[in-house]
């Protein structure tokens, strides 16, 4: 009888009108950013570098200001393509020296995930930024659309030059 009751609960849950949340990457323990924390949107990115046609990362050196625990914080929004699940992770080489976080308030850690939020615009924005022990080039791993790409963000410091012939992600810049 108990088994029948559990099956009944599972059947009702399976018929729920709420779609299931997308599962994070199998390699990930990324904390999900709440879609309710979207702070705006745009028709097309204006500046930055589009990575995997899913997220825009800043190309300018971000100003890092004193923050909590003696670390530095660089406030910058996260712009992602509406409806696309995106995961950003601090590269293992920088874990312990950098964290990332967006939302109001949102998760902060070494990996975050935007679960494919709908938006009134093709690109949606979240408030947040990068936290670092000291000015640094923050190496990131970006996952979206079944692909993975490495990128970096300048937080109070410049990044080493890219090998000649390579401009970073190889992704096209957004139309202006």
C-alpha cells in the first residue's frame, strides 16, 4: 500500500505544469542564477566579446574596488542570450584566487549557471561581478550550446598576450 502511495505522488509530480530545470553540466557543481534576477536586456550586445554565441564577456580592464574579506570586487553585469543555458566557471588554476557571481543576490563561487531564462529582449542582463584576492587576469571556462571554450577577463590587471593569429575566442563580435 505504501508503495502505491509513493507511485501516486510521483505520477502527480510528473504531471506538473512546471517544466523541469535544465540539469547542470555533468562536470559541474555550478550554482544556478535565479531567472527572476534579470535586471534588463538589449537587442544586441554593444561591446565586449561574444563567446559561444551565448554570453558576452568584458574586454576592457575592470576596475577592482576593495570588498569583503579584504578581497577586491569588480562590478560588471553578465549579458547572456535569452533562452540559452550558460555555465561560467573559474579555471582550476585560479580557484582560491577568484570567484564569480551574479543575481540580486545571487550565488557566488567558482561556477555559476544561467538556466536558459526567457527575456523580453534577445540578450538579458544580471547584476554582479568578479571577486579577486589581487588584480589578475581571471581565466574562465564557458559552456553553452554543447560546447566549451576558455576565455579570460581583466580584473584590475592585463592578461598575457594571445598567441599571434588568435584573438581570443574566435567567436564573432556582436553586431553594433
